C-alpha cells in the first residue's frame, strides 16, 4: 500500500532506507543514505533513555530530516513497530479518504481536462483553502489565478495611464508571469529556493496553467511554498515600487520560508501543562514541561495525558479523573482496539500505567473549561525544562482557577 508507513517502536524490524517510516509523503524516507543500506531505525534510538539519539541523528542525517524525526514520539514502553495509514488521524485505512486523497493529489492537475468543470473548480479551491499557508497568501493565489493582480499590463488594459515596462529589469512588459517567473529576480528566487525546477515548466502566460503543472510535481507542502514564494515576489515588487526597498533574491526566499515556518509553528504546541485537583476543585499540584521540540496539537495532548497519568502515579493518587480538551485523544482512550494513530503507542503506555489506580476515567472538557491548564502553559512560557508545583501552587494559577469556577 503506497500510503502505509511504519510507526516506530523498538522491534528492530524497520530499516532506515529500506522501509517507509518518516512521517513525510510521498517517499516516507530520509533524503540521503550515508549509513549502510540495512541499518535499522532502532540504531537511531537511545533505548536506555527511550528517546531519539540526537547525536546520531545529527551525525548521520540532514538537518531537514532530523527536524522531522525529532517530532516522531517514542513511547516509554517501546512497543512493537506498527504499520499505520499515514493520511488518516486514527492511522486506519479508509476507502473514502483514500479516494479523497487520490482526488486531492490530482485535483489541480486534472482541472483543465475535467469534463465536470464546476466540480473540479470547487475541488481546486477547496484544496487551496486547506493548504497550511496564511490567508493573505491564499487571497493572493485566488487573485493571481483569476488574473486580477494589478500588474502594469492589467492597469494599462483598464486605461490607467502607466508605463508598461518592468521596474526591476526594464526589459519586458510587467505581466504577472513576468513578475513571478520570468524577471531576473524571480529566476534568482526560484534558483535559491527548494523548487528550482518550476522555472523549467513552459506554460505561456497563464499563471493558473503554471499552477496546474507545478501541482503535478509537488506535494501539498511544496504547493504551499510555491504559492508563498509567488506572493513573496509580488510583495517584494510592491516594496520596491512604493517603499524603495531593493529586491534581493536570497532575502526574499529566507523571509518567505521564515514566515511560513512561523505560521506553521503557531499551529503546533510546545508546552504540556498539567493540573491535579481534588474532586471539589482544590489544586493539589501542577506541572509544566517544555517539550524538546514542536509537535502537533494531538501529539502534545497525548504526551500530556501520558505525563499526567505518570505524575498522578508519582504523587501516589488512587482515584483519577483525567480531563482533556482534545476529543480525539479522549476517544482514543476509550477505544478498545489498538490505536494506530501517530500517538497511539503513547496512549497505550499511559493506559498500562493507569491500571495501577483504584479507579480511572477520562472525560472531554471544552477548551474554555480548561483555562487553568492553558493559563499554566502561558505562565511557563519563559521557563525552560520542567516545573513542578506541589502544595504551593502559583498565585496567578489560583486566580485563573477562581475565575474559571465562577
Ligand atoms: Zn523584470
């Protein structure tokens, strides 16, 4: 199955370059293989500390792969390696989602040939709107595909008295395609970007046709970067014309990549806050731990739930009610089958630990009902590592809890 990948445990059966395990489509493999072909992924694990061996990762792999691998959670129980379906949240194969994915990957490329143009157009825009890029870049993409970006040729067609030549190179009429593909600075930007091949695609003067061809060669992240760089070129053009800021290709690429990275990190979580209360609400203890790297929200919730259970066991508590604001995590706790999601093995370890309690249940609370935990995360924003409060809970946290209980 093309979209199955391994979730890493510790059974020494997954090879670094022979098996599909990296949570990054389409190859699911690291970029280049400096180690022997049959080296196992377990070679990269520190099995004593039950985490990735950062030294080995940095020695043997490229930084871009190290970033992806560090985000793969490792269960302290080191369960068996498991094959999971990459494109579903619960890790299970779904015919409906597989069809949807197939349409997604071909949706933009199939548009011009589609017999049902209206439906294909709707799918195209739905796909663009689901990309993880800022709204202003989506807005730019929408206008660019409709060819309504106010380039000089467009203004001239609307009878605005304006020079037609490009301000940057002064060698051609300023069309949208000239700005984002053909102008010298655009060529330099693409050459300095991770998508240098897009300038080799010959499509004439229609931006949308270029998008169609690019979409056939990149995944969703690549398409998001492509749109962001087009927007970056247009933004730099405006900065040059209206604010006299010089266009430098490497600066444009770096700024766009940093902008996208910052945007994506806002969708991720770095802290896991925990609060232990008595049945009537008095806080017994609190903990806030900085994760070693950014992880996605569900994964952070799973790690937090596992930490909460370990923390309660450490405090010697017997009757535990776990509250969380992630419905998918709470559902996974109640699932009797094996949980195949990226974080499933973390939860299975937590369920094992929870068997030491006299009673244990978990329930879903709305985010507003969990303000104290999120307040704790905010408070701990400047603290590095793990903070534990027992008996004496911070005054700021007490204030948030009092406000929450009103
Ligand atoms: Zn030019």
